[in-house]
């Protein structure tokens, strides 16, 4: 018996042709829409687009910050300039991670994530899934300001290039010549306390110890050393113990340029032994591990510390503190080490990504690229000319009286937040330049402090954030979390004397059992990729 297959085959073929036709029709419609979108984009200058468009951005807000970004003067001005309206989904700081992960998991995506605290591991994961688009060609063809920076500073390109050789996110950069922003916090000594004990500012770790000891004995109502946490003192002392070429990190390079895990080195142990001596002899504020930020500020402003590691006292603590505290040079350690390392100028590599829902990627990259320009940096950090800042006769830029002496009694930063949008979101795309940044790091006294330490700056800067492969990202987070937590706990216990240094070998062995070798192998591979990018 013959089976009649022709009608059945005809149905299949007809269906396939219909699907193909529909698909082609959809592709043609999409291509036509993309062409129309591109025709709306101007090659250079403002406005970015002829006909206004609206983009949806997810944005994380700084702690304690509320408000509509579109109500900030700089953003209002930029909307008018660019012809691009931003519909902001503004997320409170405590909810950023939860809401961001929910958006990524549900597929209900904005056109871009802006200042969303995206870790590089998530960026690479979702980029490989196609959620975040490649930015290489967009930067090359439509982001002249960032492209210029990448050409001038190859390390920036290396840092934002992921293991597959592509760029998926834009960075928050500090201008490499903005030394002050990469040097603070610094050591400060209380001039009144120095006079009381008849000493000059210490320049060695031994002199520092003798000074603190003299304060305790001769001026007991003053705390010899106080700060916002032990990490500030550790960061300052690293360069005195030969650990200073990647300030504040668990890894750095040894004298031969090889990556090492600092917390198991002999130099690190010697540094902790030194800090332990200061702590157990009562020369460090006993509340240093628990002190609240505002309590520290109040104590420091009243001159209750004989020494501290912090930011410019004049602008952060007030004029009285500015008159009392004097900046210092790095301390020479027991082996003559005396240096300070600048932090990396690649501050954050995950400040801006474009999602696959965005039908205007060219306009979007142009919108973000403006903040890597000189004019964009001025708008971002200073706000609206004639309102929040003005140009002086010598070509400099100053905040207006409305900001520095606000009639409503607002502090400078609070008043500026209404006009300069960098204060509202978490780290966002752009470059921070000394000329336009009016925080504590650019105060005259801060710049004077930096001049003193410049002769002691390390030839190397801190390492930038690394990017990791998918396989490395599956292994590293758990290992890194356990190791970091254990190091922090043991550092505190060694310093306070809760655990004696006779337990050092057990501490090192425990770290090795926590997969330290694998942790370092991953870090070394990441460094090698960075250097070869």
C-alpha cells in the first residue's frame, strides 16, 4: 500500500517558508528601525540625537541619598544638551544588589545599568549569555573621549578588557596626574601634642612609638593614636615594612616582580608585631575596631588624638582641627623601607553596561562618553556654571557662595549635590580631574600634604581590579571570601594579643588548607592576562 506523502510534505514546506518569511520580515523591520535610529544620531557635538529619545537606566544610589537625578542641575542641563531623556530606576543603596540580581534573573532589563555596583564576575557572566553587549566597536567608532584615554593610558584598556578579549563595561577613572585622590588618607600629627612632649614630627617607626609613649605618659587625657579603623594605620605602615606596592590589598609584588600573598610574609608578621606593641601598651584607641564614624569626627575635630590617619582635616574636620593637625611623611621602618603607593587610577571597571534590550546603543555610548571629556568632567563634578560654580579671571573654577556658604545652612557637599550629579549615584562612568573636583583632596592644605610625600611615592601604582574567566569565577568567590574573612579575624587577634605570635605557623598552615595555592594561581593567571592584554 502506498502512503500519500506529498500533501504532508507540502504543509511542512509551506510552514517553513511562512516562518522564514515572517522571520525575514521581522529582521527587515528591526534593521529598518536600527537604520532610522542611526539616522537620528549626530556624528559629533550636541545634540547627540536630532529627535528626542528616552532610555531606561537602572541606577544605585549612594548611602543615605534620595532624590530624582533629573532634578539635579547637571542632569537637567545634559538632557537639554543631548536630547536624550533618562527614565531613572533609582534604587536605595541597601537594595541595589537584590534589585539588580532580580532584574538580571527575570529578564526585565533596563537599557543600561549605570552606577549599579556590578562586579566584574557578573558582567562577564551575563555578557557571555548575551545580556550585555560588546562595547569595543562602539568605543572605537563613537566614543572619542574614552578612546583617547585608552590610547594614552594602555593600562586602562588592559583593565577593562575581559578574558575573551572584549570590553563590556565602562570605568570610573581618576586622572593619573590627580595624585592627591590616589594618595589619601595620610598621617597627621597634633602640633599641640608635639609641643607638649617637646618632640618634632616622627619620621621613623621607632620615633613614632616613642612619641605615642610620651603622649600616654605626659598627656594622658589625649589618645596617642585614633582613627576610623585599624585598616588606616595598617595601610600607612605597609610601606615602612616593605609591603607598599599594592596598598590595602591581600596581594602585591615582591622585589622580583612576582605576585605574593602579603599576609603570610615575614614583613607582614613584623608589621603586626609592631602594631601589637602599640596596641597592648595602650598607645592606640581601644575603640578603634568599633568606633562610629561620627564619634571619630567629633573626637578628631576637638583635637583629642595626638595622631591619626585621615583626610584633609581643614575641610573634613573644620578650621580648628586644620590648625592643630600637620601632615607627615611616610615613616622609615626597621630595615629602612620608606614609601607610599598610590592606589590605582582605574577606580571601578563596572560602572556602565548596555543591555541587549537597547535599540539605541550608539546614542547611549555617546551619552556616557561625554563624561570622559573635559567639559563632561566639569559638568559632572561642578554642576551648572553661574549657579554652583564660576570661572575666575585666571582660568580656574570655584564653587559659588551659594554652595560654600549656603543660605539654608547646608554643608558644601549637601548644597553641591543639588547641582553636580556625581554625589548621588554609586561610582558612575567618567573621569575625575583635579581641576574640577572640589572635595577635600583638592583643598590647598591637602595639596601641600601631598607635596611632602611625593619624594617617597613608589614607582609602581596599585594593581587595578582583575577580571576572571567563567571557570575562575566559579571557584574564586568562595575561596576569596573565606580567606579574606580569616585574615581579617587573625590580624585583629594578633594585634590585640588574643592570639600569640607563637601561633603564626598554624595560621599560615590554615590558610594553605583554605586553598591558598589555588587562590594565588588564579590571581597570577589574571595578572598575566592583564599584562598581555
